[in-house]
C-alpha cells in the first residue's frame, strides 16, 4: 500500500489524493507512516479519516532506493465531529 500510494503521489500533477481502504490495511499504513512515539488507537473509528503529508523523494546514495515519506497528521472520527 505504501509503494502504491507513493507511486500515485509521484505522478505528475497529483497534489491531493483520496484513498479509501479497509481498517486493517489503513492501520498497517498508519504504522508505516506515523511519527516516532505515536500511540496508535486500540481500534480505528468506523469511517475514520486519516490525514497525511507527503514529502517528495530525495536522491539517495547510488544503489539505494528513493525515499518518499508519508507523515500522519491527524485521525478524524467523523462520529465525533458534530
């Protein structure tokens, strides 16, 4: 999922992306993108909205893969937003 979304975000003209996924896959993506020390909730709320920033790839040393970075900014529970 991280690789797929990184490829999409790297496409020309893409600045904003809406991706919809199942809770378990979303949870794994959050684990990969959460800042150090982030405490993942025991359970994601139904219809949770996760907001990420994306930093473009930066050149690495020869032979190393490009590093793109998603950074979790917020988890929104739409049931608590009224």
